[in-house]
């Protein structure tokens, strides 16, 4: 009997850059999740389906076995505790950088010396806390879920820690990146129990993903 497989993905850049990997594995979605309101998408394989979830929820669905494997950004995985997750492969897709950014004119060098205290807004408090702890800087962390660039402009925070791709949004809001935190790309994450029970179905997909990734590097 062929094992049933569920793959957790999120809409947007990760989904788009995952499509060639799925195609290399012979997996094609029957419907476009961007156009469809469905959250469960069937594929050309009766035993394989996609579930469309928020990017931050992918590790949770995989961890608890609602999905056998999925693709999530390194930023999400660092914030997630990672229990029950096997991370066999960095797919090198959806690449960007996690950066510290401040409003133009703010003296970040002086404000971020060891022993100083900063107010930092971020959607990624664990990443931000670890970064500033390594510098010996005390931080008051403010968790935000969007419009991050607004925080320094209205005095809510001295700095933000956020994903930066082109930097155009920062520039448009009179901010600039001042410090690199970590490079981000998307990872393949697999439920550990599923890998044992459905190894014959999952491992070939991992192998194809790895080969396709290496072809791109």
C-alpha cells in the first residue's frame, strides 16, 4: 500500500520557488493555491496532497504530524523550538538577510556598544535577543507583526530586526540597514516519526530535492 504524504507549504515566494523542486520530483498541484481558496490542494498523485498554511505555521504542522514534511524559512525555524523536526536539507531558495535597521541619522555605533540599552522591534524576538546578547547589548524587545519600518519613525523603537531583500522598503521609509544578523534561506523540514514510518516514500523526494538544489548552486 502506497503511503499517504502531506506537504505543508506557504503562499508567496517560497511556494513559487518550490514548484521546480516539486516538478523535479514529478509532483504537480492540480490547482493553483494563489487562485484557489482551498487550503488542501490535490496533486497528480492520489497519495500526495499539499496543505497551504501561514509560513510561521509550517513547522508546527510538521512537528505535530499534520504534515509529513514542509518547507520553511530559516527565520521561522530559529523562532520555532524545533522539537520533532528533522532538517535534512537547506534548499537555498527564498534567500534574503536578517538585518538590524535604524532611521537615517541615528548613531547606531555609539548606541550599540557593550553595556548600552536599546529598544528593538521585531517579528523575530529570539533571533534579535540572541544577536544583541552576543554583542553585550541590553535590549527591550517589542514584538510586532507588521509595518516594522514604522517603529523607529514614531519613536516606538531605536532599531528593528527584520528580513531585507532589496532594501527598497527601508530606503522608502528613511531607514537603512546597519548590521547583518544572519543569512536566511528555506529549509526542508520532516516529521521524525513520518520519516521512519514512510521512509520509502519520503527519502526519494529528499534525494531529488537535494539533486535539484545542487544543480542550481
